[in-house]
C-alpha cells in the first residue's frame, strides 16, 4: 500500500509532458495547420494518442467518427485500427472532408479505408448498421452529445467503446456555476454515462477531456 499523500493537481509542465508524450509527425502537423485555417479545433495530441490506443486494443475493424474536421482524429484512429479496418466519418462541411481526405492520402491510407459521409450526424447515424462498430468517436455539436450516445449504444457491438471529446469543456464542466447549454449537456452526459448499467465509464484528463465508456456484454438469457 502506498504511503504517499493524496496527489496534488497536475502541474502545467507535467500536463504538457503527458500531452506530448506520444509525438505527432509532419502529416498530423499539416492537418492541424489546415484546421487552424478553416477554424476547426481538432483533438489534442494526448487525446489522439488515446484514440489510437483504444482502436488498437479493440483491434478495431469498423469505427464511426462524428466530426471529421481536417482528419487529425481520423488519422489517429486509422493508425490504431486493423490494416483492413474502415473508418466511417461524418461531417456537415464537405470542404472539411476534402481536407481530411488530403490528410489521409498524405499518410498513405488507402481510399477504401476511409468512408466520408457529408451530412448532419443525426440524419446519417440512423442509416448505419446496428451492432456493427467497435468504436464510436464523438466530436460534433456538443448540444447533440446525448443523442450521439443513444445512437452509439445502438451502433456498438458488445465490448465496443464510445468516446466523447471536450468532456471537460474548457474547465467549465467541473464548475457548477457554469450553466450554459453546451456545458450543461456535457455535464449531464457524464452523469448519464457514469450511472448507466450497461457502460463501464472512464474520464481521461487529456486535452480538453476524453470521456470513454465500454458497452458491456449482456448475459445470455
């Protein structure tokens, strides 16, 4: 048993060290630069590394991404998936998806491994196959996060994982005085996930927070 006192909050240097522990290459750097140009805020390096880790541990063959951006998170996911795995990524902005395809091409990802679908997530997700996916990553409209969870539970196979970026929402979620719509939705989502009987939850303090949960296997009747 450890005799150390309760840990103090992580210092800024330690947080930066952890966030940059798994480095990004020139392709991801270029994708981030394109994101800045079009006003997109992609997942941070720590969160991206966590996504790659999850996709690898799951030996993921089929992944859904809500919020394509310029391909930063998508590339992290693809690099963790099986060599024959397919990423289905949804975004309402066709220009963002064009830039994401550029990112994937620069990384040498075969075109058949990244299926981009343009449209509103809540219009597209109901058309995807039930119980088919290993991982669902959500980084779209924060006000729709609760609906994304409902869709993810339908889309995931037992043992699959759902992940939500911005789960700390710029330090606002932990501050009970913050009651704007997006903060409230994300805070309520965390409570729902934590209390859900069929989910094993974890909140990772990487980047702006990554909320992950495993869909449990249901016992046979």
